[in-house]
C-alpha cells in the first residue's frame, strides 16, 4: 500500500497544504482546525489506486 502513494500528486499536494496550514497557524490559531478540515475534505473522494491495492489483498 505504501508503494501506491509514491509520487502521487494528491499526496504531495496534501503534504504541501499541511505545511502551509502549520505555518499559518502561528498567525491565526483557528486556521489550524479550519485548514486541517479543508485538507482532509480532499481525501473524502475515492483514491482509486489504494482501492485497487486493497482489493488485491
């Protein structure tokens, strides 16, 4: 399953977004909760590559 996450745009965007959220939290504390929620909303959509790997197990 870890191999399915390598070099995925969605994973890299999520990492970058969490870094931005972390840094902006120092300026606006509430943004930590709001930003984390917004980033996680992107993961609600199905991630086909992971679903296919889980089905193979």
